């Protein structure tokens, strides 16, 4: 069995870097999966992941979660909200192809916007949920 959150995160990144609406706001090289606050002015960090068994008896069905952290050097939240909108549009643009899995459902569970205490960055969090079925 493969870890669904690994493949889910990889598919999310592929979709975001393929979206001209997203990359017009955040360079593809700044859409990353790593720890720490970004060193760049604009970034999307693919953050936390979690996988739990889906309801029912099938052992090949999973509910997978991911957090996308938006960082933008700006005094307000406008740019972070624009990036979140571009992410929403990119993920709504047809079925997401996740290697080794069929995506039965994908939804944006929430978006949240925060002002970073340093006073120079805005921070947005887009929380995703997906139901995946392992392809055997």
C-alpha cells in the first residue's frame, strides 16, 4: 500500500504549477513542500498532510487532508486572497489526477487569512479534503 497523502500532495503541486493563474501570482519554483516560513516574497508551501481510513469496510478507501500555506509580502490580505482564489480555480478545473488513486471527491474545506506578527507578511491557509480509492 502507498501513502495517499504523498501522492495527493504531489498531484496538488502539479496542478498548481500548471495553472497560469497561480503562477502569474506565485512563481512555480516557490510552490514547494518544505518546513519554515518562506524566504521569498510570495510562496505556496504544501504543508501538513493526514490520511485516515474512509467509512465502510473497504481497506482501499482513504480520506486525505492537505494544508496549503500562502505567504505574501504585503501589509494587507488582498494578495493572499487573490492567490487563494487562483488555487480554488486551479483545483476546480477538472478531475485531479493522483498517481495510484482514483479521486472520488475533492473539496476545499476552508480558507483562512492571518496577519503575520512581523507586520510584513500575510498568511493564508487553504485546507483540502479528498476521498481517494486505491487502484489495484
